[in-house]
């Protein structure tokens, strides 16, 4: 069973990103996806975007404000992908934004 705070954040992410034409895929991964989460678990999401659209999601964090009040944000940039970790009043979400050309490539 999915925790209520996870369900709410997932619904918000879906509503925000589903109507964005540069988003090509949205994947839920981690403990919530495996149905192994508890109320302390974070949400792990991968967003696949068009190659030239990374800047719309990172370092920009405006889209995350629609998920709730942000208490803190950390960002970890990389080549073709970047991770944003956001602590919200209703939970934590880790979002990896990856370009189409980077998605699925092995590190190394």
C-alpha cells in the first residue's frame, strides 16, 4: 500500500509533468515503486526530457514549488542528467532529470 503523502506527491508530479511537452517519460523507481516503502521513505523519480530541455528542470526549481513548501534543496549536476533532492513539508523527493540521449546509458 502506498503511503498517503507519497500518493499526494506522485499525483502532483504527474499533473505538473504530464502536460509538459518536453517531458518524454516519467518513471517511479526505488522503494515506493517496489511497494517496500514506509512513511519515512522518499520518492525516487526519473524524468526523461528532450536533449535541449535540461535547463527547464535543473538548476531551475520553480516547478518543484508546485509540490508543496520547500524546506531545502540539493542539486547534483552531471553530463546529460542531474539529481534534485527536495525536502518538502509533506516528504522528500529525489528527481533525476535525464536527457533522451543520456537515458539508459551505463556510467563509465
